């Protein structure tokens, strides 16, 4: 039997009333593999622990198979949890660790048949007589999973179970977890900060930030139609290019999005998505371009829906099957809080005068910073001919994915083509306005 899990407006606060989870609502279908994804400290592990009964719920309702479960003891929830640190008893063999919960549930019963069956599923029959100190990290995680599987629970809760392993072993165990949970058909809630794990494992992905659910959808939809700029920036490798743009929509000319030294000219007649940008006339927006939305111009003409810009090669990352090229297009970068921080710029007299006003605005918006994504934008009237990249980011403002066929070197001026069909535009609050948000009705031509 698998378990349906439902959370409705669930909240959790710790010291000083700071909410680590804020009005979180989620319905998980029986047998579904759902991933809670977000940066460290976003509240995803707290949600998992509330489902398990290891944390009390301050507000809201948890239902298991439709039954109120806020006050249900952890032992009565028929849920097994796999922790990040394996949590094996060091003095017990693998057989005893796997069989320990069985002895607790049914004292006097022989746990060996179920332990042997679990070991066969995980391929660890030859490890049953070893102590945890005699096992590798991957083997210990398999034993920890075996302890959860042997109980035949209605749901698995996995709290970053692969984060302590090396990359190669993570990839291997990720495939094993996916195969295992689908064979068992057990409802699974999996917590991770690794978006590659989330995209490869989950039937659906719930992206969290600051204790608030940002988007819940399939991996494909979360990548292709991020609800806001935070989701767009958190999902995808390399990270989406986020540039500050200014919308210009003259009555007697084509609509353009200025990127500083260059601009994107939107083709006419305007598509339904691009028509929504008219209301942003004269306003600064955030332009999102994934690395595959831009290509190096070849000798052939631009395809329909492509517009030309140029870029100066700053850095080339050769990765064998592909190359990531970092270009400087003269654009200004947008910075997403909690994902990256801008390097401190020299404090000019003008900036010192503005600091008081800026801090007042930030204090007034302190509540909204946790509730939804906000992009850091400086004075739109101030141009920066040499934008400083966020800390940890290589030089350049645009990363383009291409094939190894191009011989590109630092300092080369290269023509580029932007596919406007894959253009994202977000407002200053970080909400997506292009492509058209789902809640807006279709516009007439």
C-alpha cells in the first residue's frame, strides 16, 4: 500500500519567530516520486521532518491518506526515512542494522527472510556480516536504504541521501534509487539541493526559496516555463543568462529590448507573448536566455525568429562533447539573491549619498524578500560599460553552448543569433511575463 500525502498551509517557526516554512501547500499522489529542491536553508528538510513527525507543525494541516496526522506519532505514520549521514549503528553488522526496525515492530519474529530479500534487491548479500566501519560510503548508504526498505513502508522520505558521496558514485546510486522506487511503487519524497538529481529523479519537482514554494511541476515544465527568475536561475546547467533590459515600444516603430550597447528587435507582427511586453514600455526588465537559445552565426542567414548581436570572447570552456563560450556583449547582469552575490564595487560619492535611500527601500521590502523572488537592479540610468561578474562567475555576461567545431579564442569578435522563441522576460519583482503566464487569458491579434 502506498501513501497519499497532503500539506495545506503548513508553517514552521523557530527562535525569534522566523518562519523557516511559510504557508506551504502540496499534494503528493500515491506512488509518486516528488523532489523538494532548493538552496541550503530554504526549509526543504524541515518540510520532510514535519511529514515524518520529527518536527511539530505550528500552523496548517498534514493529512496522510486523507486522515488528519498533525499529532500522529512518527511510529504510527508507516513512513521510513533515509538520512544524509547514513545513521547506522557502528557496533551492528549490516544484517543487524537492516533487521533492527523489524525486531522493534515484531519482537520474537525472525527478521532474516526479509533482511535476505532486501539484500538481494540492493545487491549487498556479501556485505551482511560486515560492520559499518568496513564499508565504503556507497555501501553504507545501501545498507541505510535496506533498513528503510525492509519495513515495507507506505512512503520513503530521503533527506539528501547522496550528498556525502563522490560524483561518480552519486550518479550510480541515483539510477539505482530511481529503479528501486519505481519497482516498489512506494510514495517517495526526496530532498536535495542538486538540480541534476531533481531533474533526473522526480515525477514532479517542488522548488523552494525562503520557506515558500516557488513552483511545482514536472522537470520538463520547470525548465521550459519557470514561473519566476529564481526558478529559472536555479534550474539548468550552465545557469541561465540573466541580463538587465529596457523595453522600448514606440507607436511608429518596432518594439525592442535594449541590453545596454546592443538591443533585441522583436519581429512584427508581435507574437501573443511579445504583445504583453507593451505594458513594460520604458521599464527595466530581466531578460533570460539559456545557453542553447543563442548560437554562433554561421555563413547561412538567420532563421525566422532569430536576431543578431555580437559578442567578444572572454573565456572558452572545452568539455569534450560541447564547448561553453563566455561572451562580453556589453550587457548588464542581473543578480538573484541567495544564488550569487555581486562583488563590492568602489564606493563613489553618488553611491554613498544613495545608500540611505536604498537601505530604506530594502527594509521596507524585507518581508517580500522571503515570500518571492526579487532581482537586484541598480539605477537603470547608470550604465556600466564593463559589468563586474558576480562572485564565482567567469568573465562575460553571456554563456553560449556550442559544438567543439568552432575555433574560438580570447578576444575574438563573434556574430551571434538569439532565438526569440526561447526568450524569457521577467518583471522587476522577478515574475515571468514572457512567455505568457498561465493565469493570463489569451490575447486577440
